[in-house]
C-alpha cells in the first residue's frame, strides 16, 4: 500500500510538471535506465536517446538531445536531468522531459522582424556528407528532418555554414535554387547552425525603391 501511494505521488508530481511547463511527456528512470514512471505521450523514452541518458547520468549534468522524428511523424527533443542522492555521492536516476519543438522552438526561429516575401531563418546540422534541414521551410512541405542536400555544394549557404563551423555570410543559391544573401552562426552547445537568408531580388528591389 505504501509503495502504491508513493508511485501515485510520483505520477502526480510528473503530471503537474508536464501540465505547468507544457512538456509532451515526463518520465522517471532509475540508475540503470529502466523506466519507472511516465505521463504524457506513449513513447516518452525512445530507444534513440537511451545511450545519451546513460551518459548524462554518468557525467551528472543536464543534457539536451538532438531533434528526432518518431515513427508516427512527431518531432521531439528531450532534456535529460540526472537525479543525485542527498549525499551527492551517486546518481540514482534521471527525469526525461520531452518537448515538441513545433510549438516553441520552430516558431521562435522562423519569426522575422519585418514584412518579407522571402525572408527565412532556419536550423541545419551536418549528417554525414549531407546538410540536414531541421526546421520547416518556405515552399517545401515536411522538410524538417527529411530534406538533405550535399555538404560540398559550393553555392549552398547552409553547406558553407556547416563546412566553416563559425559565423559567416555569403551570396549563394538556396535549397530552392534561388539566388540569396545569407548569414549564419553556430548555436551554442549544439551541432546546429542558425541561418538567415533573403532572396537577392527582394534585397535589390528594396535598395532600388529606397534610392528612388
């Protein structure tokens, strides 16, 4: 009976955390990575992040996973928070927080400070010899985590950004084959690159209108 009460108390706390902070799910795992309690989505601890959970517990620090797509099409990222004993001598488990980037991260990244027909901000990362687009794109449906382009495409700004791995800018041709002006910078503590671009025609049109 005491065990049941403790489990229910744990579920209630996880449910409150999920509701108050808008997580898709919250899960509790023990020191061996075994799932003890979950609330929310049906697959709160996917196999793809198990190794990183163990790493987070071994190092004793909070980690963020990369974006990944579930079999049912959902995109998630997770925060992994180790739980340390009161004495601070050992890690006894971890809390796994699952968030939907389409609700907060993607809209924040894709916002633009002024009216524009072609202005776009996006996230990319390296995937082998390819550029993997992480966010949805203008004029391309379901591009997130599916669109890949060659890493060594010389005129592709996203490819140049990932090859250089530092802040930069260039005039090039984007994923639609359209000439653009683009600038980028790395996102701290991730393997992502944040890229902003405008079609060159829109920039030149604005410059021409101002000159008149």
